[in-house]
C-alpha cells in the first residue's frame, strides 16, 4: 500500500468495509462457508482483527522521517533495504502497539465465537448468560479480561526487549 497508489485505492475501501462490519457478520459468513466449529471462529477472528493492523502499519510507514529516507537513498539502498533497515526499525514502537491492540481486540471475538460451536472461555460466558448463572459468566468474563491483561503485559515486555536490542529504547 505504501508504494503503490493503485494498491492503496483498491485496498482502502476493502479495509473500510471490513472495519465497519460487526464481528458477528464474520462469524456467520465463515459458518456458511466452513460449517460450525473452531476453524470458522479462527478465520473470523483473524479477518476481524486484520484491518486495523494493516491501516496502522501503513500509517506508521507514512510517518517515517523523510530525512532518514533521503539518507538511506543517498547510500543507494534498494526498496527492500529501506523497508527492513530504515522504515520498520523506526516504526517498530508503533507496530508493537498495533500488535498489542489487535491481540486484545481479537479477544473480543472469543465471547461470541461459542455461538458457532467454537467453545473455549466464551462458551462459559454464553452458558452463564443462558442459564442465568451469574457467577459462571462473571468468572469466565474475568478470565478473559485477565488473559487480555497478560497478553498486554507480555507484548509490552517483548516490545521493550526488541527496542532495546535494536537501540530504540527510550531512556527512563
């Protein structure tokens, strides 16, 4: 998307459409194609979480300092070297924040995925709601929140390690 205006013009409306559709639409669509189970829930989760990741990565790549890009061109780097040697290292904090947020966002599908036979913690929430067992739904919901917090902390720690390894860590 960053390099081609035609690709951007094609993908942007598709991403707009994907972001405006509720997650339940993805679940019903994948069930119609693959039948009920874990596979359609996994596919729906990935498709639901993908558009913000693509958009924010593109936005991050667009925000790379023009002076750094010009300096890399002065050293006669090819586009791949500029992408992996200059742009991605400079945008790494943004990309890590995106991965973190996308993971947390994907966990929201966990709650509704049992409606198509996916099981998991979301199934416990669904059963708690269906049987009016408040404690069951509450504990399963709190487990999902705890899982989200753990994922958040792990991805942040990994991001800090990665930034320190490539020399982008902020002085504290």
